[in-house]
């Protein structure tokens, strides 16, 4: 049996090796990477909402739609991979699966919602957060590409 002191040491070492869960002051860049990755993987209706003045939970929501279970899975997986590759950030939580038709990837300052068309229509997150300014993702992508 492993002693309690040895267990605590092993846990502390594992925690130190963890990749950061968020990058303070880089929320806009993180939101851009998430939106661009979703767009690159053919997600439909990619919208970024700036909710920093309306919510203490996060600064940005990135909403996008996938057309099938494999497509939903590919979008969320690629967002996670791309953010880790470019910013060395892992999500705090990934909730839902492609099979549930709604996956939430929480990076702290940015929360990505990957929804099926039916879920997007049913929950209408854009209306729910109607006071939040929409950042025209395609314009943002074009501006950042220049």
C-alpha cells in the first residue's frame, strides 16, 4: 500500500505538470482561435458574443453549429487541439458529447458551444444573451488575416 505522504507528493507533482487552464489578458485572442478553428472545420453560423460586461462566468461565448454527430465531434476536438497547440491551454471542463448534440468547451475566459441545428434553434443562445455585443466573426477573421 502507498503511504498517505507519498500519495500527496504524487498528486502535487501531477498538478504542477498540468497545462494552464486559462491565459489572463488573452481572452480576445483565445476567442479568435476558437472561432477560426470552428470556421476552418466548416462549422455553420459561427458567432462570438462578448459577455464580459454581462456575466462574471466568462468574457466570450463562441457559438457554432455542426451538421452531424461526427462533424460536432470534429469541431470540438479540433478547437481543443488548436488552442492547446497555439496557447498551451487546456479546457477547464468539456461538458456534453457530440451524441448529446451540444458540447460545451470551457476555457475560462472563453466558452465554446458546439450545437446541432436543432439544439441551436431550441435554445437560441443568441437571444438569451441578446444584450451582448456580437463580434462579427467573419469580419474578425478577415481583419486578423491581413
